[in-house]
C-alpha cells in the first residue's frame, strides 16, 4: 500500500454565479489546484468528478469527458453521483486508486451549478435524492426531511430551536474571513430565531443556501511527491463510506445516521486514530441539525449531546474541537456535487497553516471530513493528518 | 393493476407494485411485504432489504399508525405549491413505517406530535391532483 498525499487544492468562490457554466467553474477550481500543487497537468492519470443535478441544471449528462477537457487533462474520466456526497465518493475512489498503486496522480473534486434554476426547481431537484415513490411524492422536501430528523432528535434526546441557532451563528462567524465563502457576515442567535420557517422546526438560517461552485484536489502518492519535489505535507490516512436505507421511514432510528457511524469507524481504523485524537472537523451541515448528527457519528460528541456542542462552545473556533471553521455548508455554501471536495480542500489548508482560520488550530495534527448524501443514506469520512 | 389507476388520465406513467399498493391503501387494505423474520418493507420488492430473504408475503398494515415524527412544511416543491403549508409525517403501521401528508388538522407545529394515532388513506395533491398517501387523526377519520 502506498501512502496518499494531498498535493494541491483549488476552489471557486462559492456563491451566485448564474451565468457561469459548469465547465468554467470546474476548470477554475482545477487550474487553482494544479497551481497550488505544482504538479503538471500531463501527469494526471485519472479524473474522478462529482456532480449531482447537472442533467437538470444544464441539460448535460456525460459530464466527465467535458470536465477532463475543461481542466486540460487527457485520461480516464468518470462522474460519480451520490447526491450531496458525490465529490466525497469521487475523492474516496481517488485515494483508493493511489493507495492501490494503480495511479500516482489523480484529479478529484466536483461541481454544481444551481442558481441558474428557479428556487422551486432547485427544491425539486434536491428532493430527488430521497425515495421518489414513498417520500418525494408524499411531500418530503430536502429541508422537510431534515425537519423530520430534527423533531425526532428533540423527542429522543431533547434540545430546542435555540440550540440549532447557535450552530448557525457559529458557522456564519467562521465564514467571515473565508474568501471562498458565500456568506461572509455574522448572524446572531436572535436573528436566526426570528427568521421565517422553511419546514418546522427548521427556519431560514438553519438551511444551507443554493450555491454554484467547484472543488478540485490533486491527490498523489507519497513516492510521486518525493520524486518530484512536490510539497504535500498533508496525508489522507483513512477513508470510509457507509450506506443506509434510502427512505427515512425505513431507518433504524430517524434521528441517527448509521451510514456515517460506519464510514467513521472504517476511516478511523484505517488511520489508526480514535475520535479523541481529532483536532478539527469539517462536517456536512446542510441543515443545522445535520451538524449535530454528524459530530455524534464521528464521536466528537456523545449520542444525544451533539445538540449543545456549539452552544456550550465545544465546537466553536476556540473550542476543544472546532467544527466547520470554513463556515460549513451553512455559510460557506453548498454546491452539492462539489462539497465533499471542498471540505477536504478547507481541511488541508487548515492543517497546512495557510487557511485564514488556521490560527485557531495551530497545533492540529488530525482532521476529519464528513460528507453526506441525501438524509445520510450515503456518507463518506476522510481522515487527514499532518505528515511532515 | 395499473390499468385501474388511469382515471381521468391523471397518471401519465405507472409504477407496477407501487400503484397496486396505493390502490390497496385507498381501499383500506394497505399491506407490507414481510419476510419470515418479520422485517417489513414496501413494494415493489423481491428481496427483504434487512436480511436478504426472498420469501416475502403480504401482511396488512395496522389499522392505525403511531406518529414517529412530523414537520410543517412552508416551502414546498413545485408539485406541492398549492398545498403548502402542509404537515408531513412518518407513522409506524406495524410491519413498516409510512410517510404521508396529514390532513384534517391545522398546519401548526403542535397540531400533532409523536405518539398520536393516524389512519392512512389516499388523497390527491391540491396542486396537480396526483394521488398521495394521506393521514388523518383517528378521531377525525
């Protein structure tokens, strides 16, 4: 087995770019990743590209060859689709390919174009990540599904809307210095509480925005980095993926995410680390309640205690384990097919020390990224460590 | 039984297994597919998703379901544009849980809560007339 390094990362600014094509967004992220890595494009042996709703947003299927030419690479190119975990599964496969010795350099990431569609169509587009026959037809929207999970959580473990508002406020504060974030303004707990409802108990500031954006990572073998004098201090030491029943109603418990439990267990075991070793985390907070479920699955908070972690300051920038120093999906934005790659880009910069929020995790050695699809029927966890 | 669902041409495509199940729920004869170990699931299904058994037989849903969780949805998808705000719920009907829209209550956060009893039937969306699973409180139904 070969050790795997993140040689370079690239992002577009996340936000409203309704006029920009998907191919332009991904090309921008990819070129930034190559520049950051100092790796020539002709060395890329595979492209693993994540995208969810390109057929709806751009009437464009078969996107992988298009993105290969946009990024200026000529190699086997494959699109991965696992709803909002599309880029996470694309990166996981890149790591596995390099670890297996099948390639030394893989370009991985994703893109989503969303704001060119009316909001109602985006709502419909996101909903199709749920079970069409037994959920979507019965009125389950993407926020509605997480609202069902939030109320189930409150019933099982306690908690209230104000706990969720603290998560929104924390993540907005973290996004302020992040030049790639969609929202770089603070939101108070009071403002979050007063915002209009989307699906009770979730209100506007509990929800991530609709976002255009792309992410790209240059993943290389340790040997390639050494042989080519590539500065790649961050290693991917563990990956894990989990799957659950698609429909919420079929889950063992509506307020738990066993797919993420499984992904975390596999990733931690591969890395040889424990939850207590985690210094910093980027988690899939498409809704505030999702951050609660994520940190419980990752073992950062015990079951039933994730709800108060932000309110008690355990996951804030100055807390024991800062969560979503990028701003998270909540404030940084959520171009769904790009998100899993962007989390690893943010975490890499946080660990390298060149992220605007790196000062909060100056001694961090172990980071974890949690990317979820739909209502966590799919989950991917990556463990990143400072290798040198 | 997909031929039976073509009333008024409102069903442009059929989904064998699902349409038949919805017809049964409409007739008050809703069922789950249950394996010998008692795991329930909804059709169409050839394999028990819990244990992999291929011996699936029909068992009736419980007469009433118990609310597990619910939400008042204010921002709908286009298919529910005229229905919002509405209450969506997951209710336990014995062998399976079922997801549906709750009618016969005000769409308010405390109108129903976990533990309440609901009956399942089939109604239509206000927006486009498509059939959906509808729950009603047992004292209303």
